[in-house]
C-alpha cells in the first residue's frame, strides 16, 4: 500500500511514497539527473518526447523521467504545461494512477516520487518510479526476433487484465510493454485513466499497439504472416481472458 505524502517546496510540491522512500531527504535537486553519479540516460520512446535516466537512488534503482511535450506544440511549450491544479499535474496524476493500479494487483512500475514546479500559469513536472529489473520492451524483443505466438499471447492476456479493470493507456505501443521471465508489464501511464470498461476505447488501445508493431517491422514478412504469427494469437488470448 502506497503511503503518499506531500512535501511543499519553494516552487511547488513533491508527492512521495513514505514507505518506499522513508530514508530519502527530498531537496531541490533530487529530480535533477546531474545529481546522480553514474546515471545512464535512456531515450524517451513515446513519440520522441523527453528522456529518462536510470539512477541509483538511496531507495534502489529507479527511472527518473522529465515530462516533455511531443508534436508541434513542443516547439512553443517545450516542457511547460498549463496549470490547472496540483493533483492534475502530469507527475501527480500518474503517481496516483500507478498506485491505484498496483493496489488492483496490476503489473506497473512502483511510483516513488513526483514533483511539479510552478511558474505563473505553467508548470514543469518529473516522476521517479522503481526500475523493472531484467525486463525487455516488446520493441526490443521484436528487433531481436524474439516475438512469437507465445509472447504475443502473453501480451494479449495481460492487456485484457488491464482493460477488465478499466485501465486506459494513452500510448499503448511496443516500447511501453515490458516482459520479463514471468510477467508482462505496462509502463508510461502519462495521461492514462481509469474508465468504465467499454469496447470502443479498448479496441482503440489495441489498434494503437498494432500500428506500433507494424511501424517497427513486425509485418516485414507480409501482412498475412504478421496476422497469422503474431496478431491473431495476441487477439485470441485477449478474447479468452475476457477484457470487458
């Protein structure tokens, strides 16, 4: 159970799990990658937005992510978002959603801390989550030719479980699906929501994942081969699991 607490800062506030980060002392530069020696940067995968770093924090190995906009609006707004209240900031909202999903026994990263820094009508945001060790993204597995019908079936069944709980992922793509030896994880729930299960948004989620796989070359041997070898097993497992 997440023990969420809020710590005010001169520029905004930090929301953190007191149980997971009891020994941490959050200060102004805690969310700055430069604070962490030996950090390893990783490229953002959601539409080219932002970036993240693997860090060695006092409470374990984590991922530090700074929220950045994508698309044309990024040229104007960059990493700034319109202020509409603390709980609606990107970091706080994703922290709360991840905590709720974990309470429902869904495999998502453990939220450790989120921050916003407000400047007038805008704010900037960051999020720290526990790193999922020993996992590879579905995109990485696809690049290594390690995605077969069994892997596709595992992914389909996992997505069905999320959908049955009303967990909407705003950017369900092959980079945001992680697999380890026994679990399929979903990451990056920025703009995610809890919704009433309904076929229209569930199918839209699946269609987004399908487009991602095609873009990454899953249909390189032809559309029929892709459907037969990967997509039909994924959908069959999804339907067997009974999402709605």
